């Protein structure tokens, strides 16, 4: 296609041409006022001179017509998997492709949105949730000029989460046609978490507020089941549309995964959104520790410094400064300002403590046997007891020979080693999470300073994780009933805290031992844990066994598969899986004692925006589509995957691009220049002859009139 136009390249500045034009106009006007003959010829001469100075050129363009671009946006989000929507979308894609190709001169830009995996970066930033068709449209048309766009056709269920407020906000200059999948009258029920705390105190209740929402539902009260870490805790009734408050008790530190599951509705579109998930971090409020020291010693100060360094620890310290055998006649009233409340601490309030620690304590008649019985009950009911054994541990008044001996995992022999020895990890300790990766433990021997005293004992039960001279048990961890006991058969660990000969991992060891006693999940011997980043799920298994079985995984949709684990360190196995679905995954595995371990992990947002509204609709996108002359309509038949697609017609510029049975594609007429040729008009022979002719004509006319006068 050839097009012609004029272009100008002035030979003088525009202001100078303006001055010349003004003077010429004044001269011609004066001649006309004085009725001089030749005024019009002068005007012609001045016009030709101005035209010559403006540098006119004839432009010949060779242009090529461009095809109109039609963007077909296919919604591939998770909600399109419900019912027949996926099949309807595929059928619409094929039919649109055929009709658009039949129009001719159309470039089809196919854009699929919602199928890309949720990246770790988007997950960490809290983005990437929901159906975002317009973001995908803008990215897919980034290299297309807006004047080439003939139409945008979206095939979606109509629930889109990035709808702009106007066509300008969508950067659309073409009609938008929305073809909605699904069927009229779909039914669904889903849970909305109105209030979900992120943190809670261990042993206390946290309150959740939720609502059950229904679309085309009966409106009757709905049973909601509440689970904590996969175990049912309570059931409540909720009336649709009305908030209900549910208290849940947290029983351990770290992550507590809570599920709220509404009973299904007949002929419901999906059950995925009948469940809401919340993760609450359990924290301890002022960890309460009772430290009982039998006599002043360097280890007492080390323990006190360690416990007081943590602002969250509330420490009660009881030291025997004057044992009964030291009788010097000093009146009792002068020995202490107040009596130590042993009856209260070891009686009514013993359950208030998270940890009881005996440091080189011996039974000197200060605590009646009933108090020791209370401690035994405290441990078996779930309490934590730590014993640091000194020289008196093997004596007749040692703790082992009190009722506490019932829960002590090693029996003293009465002998002690008082020569330097090197603490080391036992074979079991190399796999135990309390001692597995202690700093310096990897060296052989460990790069720790020696200790100088160890109480000899016969191991009876539990896990000996540290060993001393000759492989004798040095640190034994044992489960007693619902509680736990740690027995350290030396009073020399304080040497590590002082840095003697390089010291050792005192703080790490004692903190881990204390946290294991208080049942921190990360330090459990048999523990299955999973974390998600984006769609990648990392599985971690701690065990004292040398091998583990595969992990069984249940996806949110009910799909099941297995994941194999490989050993990353002694007692630690890891594996990974790529999650295809958003939602809560359940992992399970049986340990060496045939106890089933479970772990829950949520992929993506805890309650994805994609699943909050799943009933298809034409109303969300209709205002935006009709504002640009487009339309929003359903394409599904009454049932099944069959579709009813409108005709596609080519149209010129129009305020409306849709009718009852058709949608229009605007013909843009866009083109691109393939070649340009310039032909100057005011230079060369032609321009010179025109100027000379005008000048000669004006002079001859003026001269003839002068002779005639």
C-alpha cells in the first residue's frame, strides 16, 4: 500500500519566517487598500517565497497492513478443576482458535493464567494468591502496541481477584469478552476465619472466630469439627452467616496446626473449602524452674547464670547452707530472715514448675518422704526433673535411695572416678537430637575440655547420650510416665562454662537438655516434621533407628503417594516433594515401635483466596466488559462439558461489540512503514522556474500598467 503526504524542513528559523510573513502580509494589505494593480501577484510571489523557505517535500510511504491481535486468556487456576470447567475451557479454546483463524488477518495471542507454580519469593511476601488474569494479560501483551489489539477474550469461571476499577486501569483499548465456565445454580459451603491468633501461651486457650458461608444452601446449623495437630478436640454448631467463637487449648510449644472442618452439603461443588487451617505458635509464659542446691559449689553458679540469662525464666533457687550435722548453737531465728516455703513449693504448688533441678543434693532430713513422693507423681504426670549427681549421689542419703529413685534411670554403684576423662558422644548420642550436632562433637576425640569426677552407675533404662571413662554412662535421658528425667553423673560440667582448656558446649548442652525435658517438638527422638517454601515441601525425620521407611503423603484433594528419605546425618533423614495442589498436606510414618508419626504442612496461604469463592459467576466481570462494548456470558450447557459459544465477527469502530449470539473483534487498520521516499518541491529546476515565473509575471504586469498610466 502506497501513501503520499507533505513534510516540511524550514531553511530559516521559524521566527524569521514569521517576520517575513508579517511584512509580506502588510505589503499586500497596503497594496489592496490603495487599490494597486498587481497586489494579488505580489501575494502569490510572497507565498511562493515562504513556501520555498519552509522546505516542502512530497513523502511517498510504502506501508504494510498488520494483523489484528486477539488475546485469548485461559483461566487455569485451581478453581477451574471443579466440575466440568476444565473440559469446557479446553473446548472453548479449540472453538475460538477455529473461528479466529477463519476471520483472517488475526494473530491469536494465547495466555494461560493461574497454572504457574507459587514461587518461594511470592510465598514469603504473601503474594501470588488468587486468580490474577489481568496481570497475566498485561504480561502477555507487553510487546503488542495497544492500537493493534482487536479484542480480549477471557475463558474463566468469573471469580477473578485482580479486576481493575476501569478500562483505563486495565490499559484496555479493545472490547473485553468474558466466557464463563461452570453451570447456573452451583452450590457450595466454605469456612471463613474471622479472627485467628498467630501466637498463644502453652497450656492456655486461644479463641478463634469463624463463619460458615453458603451459596444456594439450606441455611441450617452446620457441625464444625475442630482438630489440633490432626486430633479432634471439639465439635460445635454454627449457623451460616453468623460468627461463632471457638476456644482451643495449646498443649505444646512450636507450631500447633488447627483445622476447622464443616460438614459437607448435598451436591456441593467441592469439599476443599469446607476446611480452614490456622497455625499458632505456642510460647511459654515465664518458664518456672525450681533449682535445689545441696551445698554451695561452682556448678551451682553456672546453672544460676545460665537460667538467669534468659529473661523468660522465673527461677526459684533453694540452697542448703547449713546442713543438720553442722550444729554450732546459733539460734534458728538468726540463720534466716524467713523460712523457706518447702511445704508450699513441694506440695500445693509443685505443679506450677516447668522444671525441677537437683544439683548435688542429698537427703539430709530437710525434705520429708511425702515431698519426694510428690515429685515422683509430678514427673509421672508430665513434669520434668533434672539431677546433677555429686559425690553424695552414691551415699545412703543420696537421692537414689529416696522415693525419687523410682524414676532415676541409673543405679549408683557406690564408686566414683576422680581422674581426668574425656566426655564423648555415645553411639546412641550421635543420633539423639539433644547431642547429635553439639559443637565440637564431630572430632575424634571431641574438642572438649576434660572433666575430673564421674559417679559410676549401672544403666537401667532411657538413652545414655554421653559417656565417660571406659564408656560408662555420663548423661542419661529417660521417659517416666508422662514426664521426663535427665541424669548427669558428674558435677564437673561447670568447667565448660568457665572455658577451662578450651571449655565445651555447656550452654548448648544444658539448654537442649532442658528443652527436651519440657517436650519441645524439635528435640523429640522420633519426630516427623515438614516445612513448605513455595510449592517445595521439605520433610525431616529424626530417629534413633538406623533406617526409616518411606513417608506416606495425603494431598488436600485426597490423592495419596509416598516420599523416600535419605540420611543427611546420623539420626536425621530428609526428603523433598513438589506440591501440585494448594492446601493442607498430611504426612505419616511408623517408627521402630510401630507408633504412627504424623506431620501437617500447609502449601500456599493457609486459607487460599482461590477457594473462598468457587461458584462461577458472570457478575464480577460484567461491568468492566460492558463499559468497553463487550459482554459477559455463560458458555456451559445445562449439564456436562458441552459448550455454547457465540459467533465471532469482524467489526469497525463501534460503541458495542457484542450481541445475543455474537462477539466482535475490532478491525484496527494498523500498519507499519516498510519504505519512505522524499521529493523536495522548492528546490531544483521546478522550484526555480516557479519563483522566476512569478517574479517575471509580477514585474511585467506592474510595468505594463505603469506605461499605460
